[in-house]
C-alpha cells in the first residue's frame, strides 16, 4: 500500500466516463486506493458513488445498458430548462445514495461545477451528494441547471475538465489525473449515427409519442451530414480537449491516465464493457510510474 496521500482527478467525458470504473478497480487492486477524489461531470458521478460504497451497483447498471435502456432514461422535455429533464436519473441516484452527505463520505471529495451567472469554478464539498452530482453533470442545453442556495450550477467541465487543482488543494501529494478527450478526436459513429436514437426499433405507438419524436429529431442520424446531437457532441469534444490542455498546463497532474477512447462516441453509454476494460488497461500502463513516484514522495 502507498503511504503517500493520493489525489485522483476524474475528468468529464459523458459516456466515456465508464472508463473511470476500470481505472479505480486497477488502482485499488494495485494498492493505490485514492485518499482524495475530485470529479467533474461523469467523473464526479463515478467518484462519488465509489466513496459512497456503490461502485459495484454502478458498474452492474452501466454494463446492463443497451440502446433501448439508454433511451428509456432520457425523459425529453422542452420546459425543464434542458432537453432532458433528468428526473429519471435523479430518481436512480436517490435509490443509490439518497440521504448521503458529501461531508460524511469515507474520504475527501469534491464535485466540480460551474456557476452559471459568474462562470466561476465551484467545488461542492458539503450537502446532499445527489445534488452535487446532478450539478456537476448539468450540461447546458441538455440538463437543467441545479439551484443550490440560490446559485445555479452547470457542468464543471466548462471550467475544469480534469480537476487536478482541486485534488491537490484537498491534500493530494501524488495527483493522478484522468483525461478522456484525446487529440480532439471524435468517433466516426458520432457523425453517422449518434447516440441511442440511431435506429427505429420499438413499436410505432412508442415513436409517435411527442417526446420520442423530438428525441429522434435531436439525437437521430441524418443522411446528408451531422445532425444536432452530432454537432453538439463534436463541438463539446473539441472544446473540452482544448480546455483540458490549457488547464493541465497550469495545474499538471503527477501522472496522467488517458485511455484511447477516440473511437467511442460521447453518447455511447451502452459500451460500458469496452470502456471499463480500456480504463483498466490504461491504468495498468500507468502503474510503474505511479509506483516510482509514490516511493519517491513517501
């Protein structure tokens, strides 16, 4: 076991964030269980559920997802402040961690958000864990902003996609960062058939529902070029890649883990098996450097 305090900065990446599960499993197995976790967006979700003792449940649920189940989780709404109301995801989080407070977790944790009015990077370190996680993944235009004490919070990736500064500020002596936006690339599938609305399975009565029709318009593929979803996710990937580089230049991790996920779309939540494996493999490759630095810093 490492004697040095390990801070883990889990980055945003939408569906690619399932890599974090494999990374955590590998680090723990090798004796490098994090003492501190700072997470952005999906990184906050995985890190928060891990510290709440629910990583097994999260992994089982992620591996169970197929395109139909992903669609079922998307409660499309045009009146909630986002394309997806997020009530189903919030209910699922409540089932897992309802009543859990951030300050009562087993280790130091921060969910990184962005205050909508000021653009400030916020580290949520107290209060209901479900609220902190929802605020951290509240991607503007997709999920509604989350009101916490009169301040509206949106996705932390807008200000800090890989929160190494938070992990270090909370006491991490050896800071491991996880980046999921490599070279600004996005999967070819994002252009031709993005997300979980790329096929026509399901009954006709399901597809004539107004919410499903809107969902298909937004997330469904086009034959003459990228649709709304592909354009949004492509632009998001480019923005986060560039922002990640700038932030890490100012606040570098001691060790960066960057799984090769450029071939997987940001909305492909149904590829958890592959993503978890890729995360584990990337962490394995980083272990020798982590071991050397842990021995040096001890």
